[in-house]
């Protein structure tokens, strides 16, 4: 069974993008985060906060990346968030991060005025990593 912590619809102002206007003006980015972990079952059974992942810390990680130094690509923003999440707790098995960019510089209308990317990464064990 896979247990997950979900953070949906997080919104932060950032200056990510390739164009000078995106960097200068910035915009609000939306992020959805899904963290698969083995820690939730024990925490739920024991009703113990110290045995689970701290979703406030996850929120802060997302905020720090979005509000931090500009990246050219939303793909890089999602990748950086995932790497930081993996560094928070050894029980994290998989992270899914979707980053949405509401103001897009493409001709025509985009339904909902939003584009985005979603990256999904599984934790690599040392054994797997050494084969690559």
C-alpha cells in the first residue's frame, strides 16, 4: 500500500522563465506536490506527529524554490523541488511535482491560461545508482 502526503494548489510569486519580461515582472506559480512515504502508517497508528513527514516543511521547501533564484525552465523548478524533498526524510520513496505557469508567452488562448509540467521521481538506492 502506498501512503502519500498531498499538497495541492500552492501558490507563490517567482521570476522563472527565459524571457526578460518573465524575469523582470515575475508571476504567481502554482505547485501540486505528492510525496509517497512509508512513514504515514506508523504515524497514523500511533497518532504521533514526530513519526510523520512535516507538511509545513514541505510547503516551505516549495516556497523557497519558487521564490528563490530564477530558473529558465519550469522543468528545472520541479526538479529542484523534488531533490530538496528527497533530502528531508529517508522514508520518502517517490515524489511527484507539478509546476504550473499561468502567464504563458504563446500566441492564442490557452484554456485556463495555464501550462505546466509534472515530474515524477523514485528514490534511487545506492545499488541502482551505481549501475547507471
